[in-house]
C-alpha cells in the first residue's frame, strides 16, 4: 500500500526486517590480524624504515661476514705499503702485478703501519655494532625489570626505587663514564689474567668496562618508560583475572605486564643502539675504547686525526660509517615507533 506523501503516519514498510543480502552489504570489516602482523604490515609500508632496515642488513654483512672472505687481516702489517691511497699498490705489490701475479687491491688504502684499511673498517664497525647491540640488550634487561617491579609494587617501594633513578639522572653521563672506565680498567686487566677470564684479553678490558658502565647508567630511561606502561596495564581486567586465579606477582609481571608492553620496549631498545654506538665511538676517540690492535670506528678516527691534512680518507671513511650507522638505526627506530605505537594508529 502506497503511503500518502503528506501523511504524518509512520510507514510500516520502513521497519521490515532486513534481508540477508542487505545485511551483507552493510558489513564492512577489516581483516582480523594480530598485533605483530599489523605492526609489521605498517612498518613495511614505511619506505624510509624499509630502506634503513636494508642498509642495516648491509652493514651487518659488511661487519660480520665480509672479513672472513677478505684476503687481509685487521692486524696484518704489509711492509712497504704504508699510507697508500685507495686502490693504490706499493712498489713490491706493483712488481708482483707486473710479474703476472694477482694482488687484491687496497679498496680503502692503508694506514701508517701498512694495514689494509678496509678490513679495519669492517672490524671497527663490528666492534661498534657489538657494543650497541649488547649494551641495548643489557639496558633492556635491567631497565625493564626494574621499572616493572617499581610500577607493579607501587607505594613506598615505587617511591624509593624511582628516587634512586632520579639521583642517577642528575649525574653527568659522559663524566661518570670516563671516571668509571678509568677506574674499572686496571681491575679488569688483572681479572683477564685469571684462568677462565682470559677471553677478556681478546676484546680488551676497556670494552668490558664500557658494557658495565652502560648497564650502570643507561637503564634509567628504560626503567621509567616501563614503569609508566606498567602503571596503566596493572589495572587491566586480565591482570585482575590472573591474580584471582592465583598467579604470583612474578608471573604477572613476566607473562602479562612485560609481554603487553613489548612493542614499546623494542622501539626504545632500537633507539638505544645508536646512543651506545656514539658513546663507544666517543670513548674510543678519547683513548678509553678497545685495546690495540683491535679497532673501533672511534679509534680509527682518533688515529686519522693527526694526518687528516695529508690522508683525509682515513678520517672520512670511519666518520661516514659512524654517521650512516647512527642515522639508519634512528630512522628504523622511528619507523618501529610509528608501526607499533597504538596511539599513532589511524
């Protein structure tokens, strides 16, 4: 029955149940995905983050795999090949080439002791990356546990633990790092002579001191971030349910709280890596880094400063590697933050 257009009566046909076809046409739902799948999908849409990740992979290959195939070692001194420019040969090497022998070129030249600079760049990058990755992992472990315990416990325990972090925040980082590195260097040298700790002689006591210093200082920021996350998450229903089922505090912190703020922790850890690399390079530049002949990017820059006017490439190469490594880790960390931070989802 057709309704009169001027009538004020309600048309009953407008309240008829919708058909199955009409219901399906109104259902607009996105694909159900997990947190990690959604995060990685958003990450790979970020072109800058993808390019940064590709560069990081190339740097890792350059630092950890390429030295095994390089014909020179980082400590090998080639007599008569001191201070060669890139792709140049010494007189003896040129004579071998003229005699029909194949000689691998010095791609980045050599230093003042005749050591191939390319392989020293590889080993220096390896040391700097190792420092960044190990220190970031240690900071994640100590800082996340400290912050989770403080946030979950609350009350006077939280006040005491966070006032301790406030005290550490007031201490100048670089000054304390230099002091601790100098204080710890001699005891670690003595410890390296003890049976079972002789492996420390390979990496040098200074590098072990850097690890210890980072654990003592740089966990504070991670602890604060973790605490702020735990303060919000501990009021969630699943935490109440876990407590009602008899779960202990340790299990709640480990299985529920830290697990649910893992995205933030990964992002913060990634951004901690370039900070550790820069600090290690700075300490090596001051002579507090790895022991010779083991190179790092900072120690390579230190050795090249005195001859920068005559052999600028020896300073240019490590400076570029330090800058590029820190840049790509920062850009990749920003991409991770944009992908895994729920507040930034659109």
